[in-house]
C-alpha cells in the first residue's frame, strides 16, 4: 500500500518552475565556453586554461575575477537542474494516463542527459553521492527536486490503474538513477546511438512499473 502523499488529491498550481539564476561573474558566455571546452576536450582535459581559450580570455583574467573550474562546473550543474525541471513540466501538465506521462517524463530525462552528457560524466560521482545515505538537509532537498516529478506521476498512474502500486519516493529514486545513468553509460561507454539508448532504457525501466507491461505505455 502506498503511503498517502501530503498533497495527494490536490494538484500543485499550474505555474512553471522558476529557473535558478547564475551569479556574476559566471555569465552566460563564460558558461557556454565551459560547456564547449567539456565537449571538445572531455572532462579530464577541460582545464581552466582551455575554458578561458574558448571564452577568448586568458587564464589570468579568470583568476583575477575569482573564477575557478569547480565554480564553473557547479554553475553548469545548476543549469542542468533547471533544464531537467523544465523538461519535466510538459509531462506533469499533459493529458493522458500516468503511464503515458511517465514515459514522456523519462524520455525527457534521456534528452536532458544527452544535452549534458560530458558534464554528467564529469559530475557523475558527485551527483551520485547526492542520492546516498546519510543525507544532509540540503542534499535531501536536491534529491527531492529530482524525484518529486516522478513521484507525482507514479502516484497518478497508480490512481488511474496504468501503473503498479509502489512506494513512490523509492521507485522514483530508482527510476531516476536507472534511466539517467544507464542512458549516459550506453551513450558514452557502449557508444550506442541516442535513439537506441533511449528506446532500450525506457523499455526496461517501464516494464517494472507498468500495470500491464505487455500493453500500452511502453511504446
């Protein structure tokens, strides 16, 4: 039996999640340069000097501004979180069964992972640690930001009969890690195409939660 969510039965107001602002001096151009450096050189070789080159600046200039590689990676991770929250919104507000909307949400998760592939490879250990125990209050808040959209869809699907009754917070955490990291490893390690990695990952993930695994919803 699924524990009742405090807000179950009362949908959240239909307002899109606000983006998290990036503080100066990490402006959009500098963050774009950092992302290009990651894509061009990979995580291990995307040094502050190479980021500076992509931005048309010197390493000394960045140093004088107080910009570090770690700060840039943290800001890019914040942008990735914003991308994830925006990507979840259509699935949360769409019509259709919980299963259909969950599939849409997990597909969007794959799309966000594709856009941030190099960054996720760099931050993999750090982000993975955010889902381990024990968690500080701040870390738990980060985890809930990622899992709450999936929790809501799991509850909706359990309510309309398209998904199995599960422990929504636990299952959301499993789905987030299963889909996100499997997709990343299939793309970066196995070097599957984005289409193949997405299709195979969603097929396996949805089989575990669909009320009728052989029916609709797994697409």
